[in-house]
C-alpha cells in the first residue's frame, strides 16, 4: 500500500513539476524574444524587421519548446 501511494505521489509530482518547468521556460523564452525585439527597434529597425531578426538570433519558439520538451524527457 505504501509503495502504491509513493508511486502515485511521485507521478503526480512529476506532472506538476513538468508543467511548472514548461511554464517557466515559456516565460523566459518570451522575455528573451521581447528583449531582442526591443534591441532591434532601438537600433533603428522596423517592428517587423526587429521581430524577424530576434527570431533568427533566438530561434523559432515552437522549435525551442519542442527541443526543451524532448531534452526534458531524456534526463
């Protein structure tokens, strides 16, 4: 019985922890993208050009999220 409860608790905790880590990753990704866009605009780029350059430097958010999810599954 104790083993079953520990296993169940461990699985629930893993799901909660993964959701929190994913949310933190998304927040950090968004912040970095916004900072790069602001940097581009300050250097004289249009909003669209700054956004394209930020995506070029950082990488596409969906690809980064997928890479993050895959890496997390392997650890």
